[in-house]
C-alpha cells in the first residue's frame, strides 16, 4: 500500500478535502448522514476526500465519497492509525490507504495533503487534529487554508476561545480568519467550492497547500 500511496497520492495535484470527526458516531446519527452527504457532494465535483480511515464519521465520509464518485475520477484516501492491542477497524470504502503507528506522522501527512479541512463533531482525537491544524497555520508552517467547523458543537467552543484566549490577548483576531462555521452541508460546500476555484485558477505558486507542508510529509 505504501508504494500505491506514493504513486497515487504524493505525486498528484488533485484538490483534497480532509474530514476529521469522531470514530464513535453510528450510522443512525444525523451527524453520520450529514458527513455522508457532504462527502457525496465533494465526490460529485471531482475532489478527493481524506479521512483517518476508521469507523464512525470517517466511514461516513469515505462511503459517501464512493457513493458519489460514479465516474471514479477522484479518490477516497484513508490514513488509519494502528494502536497496540487493538485490531484495525474495518473500513471498506477506501480507494487508497496508508497505515500509521504514530499520531504525529499521521497528522503531518494530513497536513501535507490538505487543501481544505472540515472538522465534524468529535472527541479528544478530533480536537487534537483541529488544534494541530490551527497552530500550524497560525505560525505559518503551512498554507492558510479554510478550517470549516461543521455542526452544532462549535459555536460554544468559539465563544470560549473568544472569552478566554482572544479577549486576554492570548491569540490575535487574525488567527480566527482561518475558521469558518457551517451548520449545513450547503454552507460547508460553499466554502469548499470557493477554495477549489482559487486552487484551480491561482496557479502553481498559490499558497493553498500546493506547496508542501514545510517539514515534508512524515513517514509512519
């Protein structure tokens, strides 16, 4: 799989949407259906989707992408994490995958592939992915691509950020420019389409992660 990953992913220039979200959310949840629908819309427009390759909202994204990818013009890419003592969770909806044994290497690879990021509801792992992504943009280690916070859990989180970090001066107002709130898939797709158009028309030197993450994609 590593050779396929290198050939199909690292050497290509497709527009890619990274989707982060909980592994614990079941198909009966409205969040699962929302992510499934969003990934289906992403596939319809010929964009790749990148997830953690596991169950829950990761499976919602990869299965939705495959459902919308009738012409097979784009890819569902998974980056599963292998944890000691736990069998790898089955995800049958990936076109390409690469396994990782370290979270840090996996996070760096997410950042080397992302042109736009959607963060769905999730727990500690999702928050880690969000804050790592946000920090790298804050310190200009990667391009300032949109971070779309999708769902109902995020407005109160941003209120906390504004009260406890922005107001005392622990972050700058410009640090919030990367963040986009979206309640619906349509709102999320509007930001994704706008970013895709910039990617398509701005040329090879545009800072939309067509330039690789500065430290380079880490190995697993």
